[in-house]
C-alpha cells in the first residue's frame, strides 16, 4: 500500500540527567513552531513527582529549548496530550495518579496528602493557553483521559475520546454513571465538555489509551490499547463513528500488535498511525491507511530499542512534507529515559 519509508534522521530531543521522563505529544502550530509536552522530572515510571513539562522548536525540530514546567499538582501528573485549535488555543490534557502510595518508598509522602488535596486534584484534566504557551489557565476537569488528548473536528468541535473509569474521580464527582470509553465534546474551545457517546466493547474485553482521527469523509476512526497483560497478545482494537462521535461501532480486534495509538491525517488525506512495540524486536512503528481505516499498510519500522520501557509515540507533519515522530526511550545503557525523535519521509503509496 505504501512504498518503503525513508528514515532521514534520529535525535535526542530532551534529557534530564538522573530523572525519568516520558509519554510525549507533539503538535505543529499555525506559525510553524513545534511544541512537545510530556511528564518529566520523575524518579521512575511511578512516583509522586511527575510534572507536565514542555519543550519547543522554531527550526523544524533541529534544536529544542530547555524544558519548562507548565503544570505541577500535588499528585503525580502523567500522560500529557496537546492540541492547538484552529483559533490558536493550546489545550493540554493529563491525568493525576496516587498509585505511588503502594510503593514503600513513597508511603510516608503519600500520608502527607490530605483527603482534601486528593479530592481536589485526583482525576482527568485539561488546561488552556491563549498566549502561545506562555501562561496557562486554571485546570478544567473532564470525564475521560487518553495519552495524547483531544482532537479538533472539521466543524470546529473538539472531541476527546478517553477512558472514563470512575476510579479516577472522587466519589462526590461521579456524575456520569457509565464507565469505560467515552466521547466528550466541547463547542467553546475547551472551556466546557459534555459526554456525547460511548464506545461499545466486547464482553470481558478491557480497552484503554485511545486516540481518534477524522478522515476526509468525516468518518471518525478510533484505536485502542488492549488491556491484556500478555504482551504478545496486545493487538489494538478499532471502532468507527459516522455521526460525529455520537455513536460508535463495537470495537473489534485488529492484527496490529502494539500500543498506544496516535493518529493524524496527512496532507494527502492518508491516515498515519504510530505506536510502540514492547516485544522483540522492540521499538517504534507506523502504519498507513489509504482507505480511511478499512485496511492498514505493512508495519514501518521507525527505530529499534533494547528495552521494554519505551513508546507512546506521536507525530506531526512538517512544512516540507516530512514527518517527525517523537517518543520516549533509553538512549544509552544505565541512563534513564529521554525524549527522542525520528524524522522520516513516507512514500507516495503508488
């Protein structure tokens, strides 16, 4: 379906020596600037200190700024997503976690967090910037969460396909009764959100970490991580919506092994999906669809790695048509994780 992709370059985008960072999302703004948000300044994969940080580039990703903290709640801030709307508003999403309390090393710190603090900050969030990321407004609670955040549809609505599990909300805030995969919509540039639909799943199947893209026809394609603990069986599931996200087909299993998905529509209307693979050979992968998700190309290898602690890739298309895919991995043995990127060119598909 596509000619072989050409890998142009690979780079380390951000390192925080001795600190663990991960789960990035990238966007190219209307002015051509690149923004990446991620969770940084961490001890390890699960710890209390996660912060939402951001780096940016004004030269198509050749160089990057030092990271700046754009959100630091009293809890662990994880899975930073990012969107710039057509009106220029930046919307960053994340969720907070208290799982670090199960680790003996952090139990003393967990005991310092009052129930009031937990109720205030535990959950799923977005916040907005109307000045290009210089300042950020107060957080807005949402029902769902996903690693790469919401997308903008062609009619101007913002759609957030996410996990709406109740475990991420204090009891007093559990107003939406259906847990699972929810589609939320905003018609006011992210100031307010309403649940408009849910994605049906086969009985006994746990799905999460979704992302969605709008095809040229208006069809929505959602992809999901399969919740099994058996890595060799973590084939992604897929669902479609033909009415703007109100109703969805029952999610069905694909033959694509890996997680989690990030999808964008390229300038030529092909759909690009990237994802991580945590079984040998480890690394970051991509597939392309020329028929709005009805079928997917053979796997494209963006990079290899020797560790299972990797992934959460996200892509943006640059002004020259090339693609920059960012992800987290370990660069050198005995180092902690860092942000890395692969710049590549996709064949014309003919």
